[in-house]
């Protein structure tokens, strides 16, 4: 008679059959990591066995009877890293690495099979206790899910518990969209180094994200069609962004380098990856020295482009494509900044021309 799963303790999970010697079925217990002998007369289809060895006695990485022990979180991260850039963007890859480092306390040295709902709930509670926002915790779970997805593909686990976590229990509070003021934008552009000032002005004219601008390359720009084709995007989806007269002027004054195709470059054609720190430093200084200055984020320039686009008569659906939003609901958040009549026009799909009229680098605020 074959043993039932209820015959065994909770530490004895599933044993993979590794060797058959006479009447014995040998395997590996995923509960306590030890090699076990199932016993006499047990069918090969029965993959559970009584484990008599105390949990944790087997040395890490030990292999018994030709069976490879379960993989650890570190093993899974290494496997994930080998294929990561084919799955996500470079920016997402960097962000995921940050999440892995911040979540090490709950994941490091764990066997990948042990990263279950209980483990992740402990992680969420721990991160909240540290004052981490729900938005960051959700990004952490997305990063962990990416690794567990690769572990699934490798056959190391059956379920991706991070993917199955109910995100509704971790609501993300949206920060209200507040448009930067005209005087504050003018003060920032005056105080910033010329090239970073141009990057900010270009964001106002195109609605592109900071990373998309600093990674923009000359071969992506079509001056005749007045558009830029964006390849390195947040969602890894190619999209075309229209270029206004002002945007074309900004591009025209950028010097070129023989070292790379980067439009806004530094040094030997390198990407300007310190725009955020420079922008933040100038904003902090202006906050301390000017009572009129109202601090804003670089990303707020993208919001400003979106609202102006709709106020100029653009379609909400065309704007969705320009900004690269997956859901129209995200784009519809900008409708709150329009009059009821403009909201109706935007929803009806009255499209703005691809070639925008020239805009001021310091447009009006809300």
C-alpha cells in the first residue's frame, strides 16, 4: 500500500526520484534538503517519502544520490541576469537590482521554493515598517516576480507567488498632477548648465521621459518628418514623438561627437546619467534662495507637455500614443486640467497636427 501525503510531517515536502536500487526508491527531500530512501515496494509514481533526518542538517549545496539540491535565490538572480536585458529595459534592470539589494534581508540564502506567500507577506510587512511606500513595494514585487518567472522557466519552481500576490491589498497612492509654474521653470532653466537646460526644454516640447531623452540617438531623428522614433522606452515599445519648431532648434544646436550617436552627450560621447542629481541640487538651492520658486520634478515637465497638447486641441488617443501609455486611463488623468468643452473635444478625437506650433520654453503653469 502506497503511503499517503498525510503520513508525513510538514518538513517533508516532495521528493524527486533519483535512483532505483533493488526495491529502494531514493530521492531528495525538498523540506530538509537531505537524501532519503523511500522504502520497499513504493511505486515510482509516489514522490513523497518519510524523512528521518532533522531539518537543516545537510550542508548547503550538497548532492545526494545524484539529485541536485533546490536552487537558492542567488542562483535564480544569476540565471535571471543572463536573460534580463532581453526581457526588460536597461533602466528597469537597474531598478530591479536596487529592489534586490533592498530586499536581501528577506530573500538572501533562501531556497527558491521557500519564497512563497508567507515569505512575501513578511517582506511586505518589513518594508512597510521601514516606511517604504506602497508604490516602491509594488515595484519590489514586480522585480521579484521577474526572477521567479525565470525560475519557473528553468523548472525550479511551479508557482510564481510574487506574480500571484494581490496588488489590490497594496494600493498605490497617485500623486496629484500639479503643473510647474512659468516663473519656476524659467528660474530652473537659467540656473542649470546649458546642456541640462536644453534637456529640460526638450522635455517640455516632446513629453519624453528623462531616460528617453538622455539615451536619444541621432539615427532616431527624422527632421523631414519632424519626428523622433523612440526605441529605449519604459515599456520597450517603439513609438514616434512629434517634434515642434522649438524641439528642432534645440536639436540643431547640439554638437556632435565621433564617439557615439548620443544627442545629449558628455565626455567621450557618454550618456548624461547624472541629470537627476544635478536637477535636484539646483532645485534645492533655488528653494533656499528664492521665495517665489516652487519646486517641481523633472517628470512634471512631461505632465506640462501633455496638458498643453490637449489644451491646444489634441486628441486624448493621439496623446496616449505620444506618451507611450499602455492604458488610456493613465492618459485621461490629464483631462482634469481642461475645461468641460476641451474635455469633450479631446475625447472625440480631434487630433492635433503632427507639427506643433513653436512653443515657449517657459509655458504657463496651471
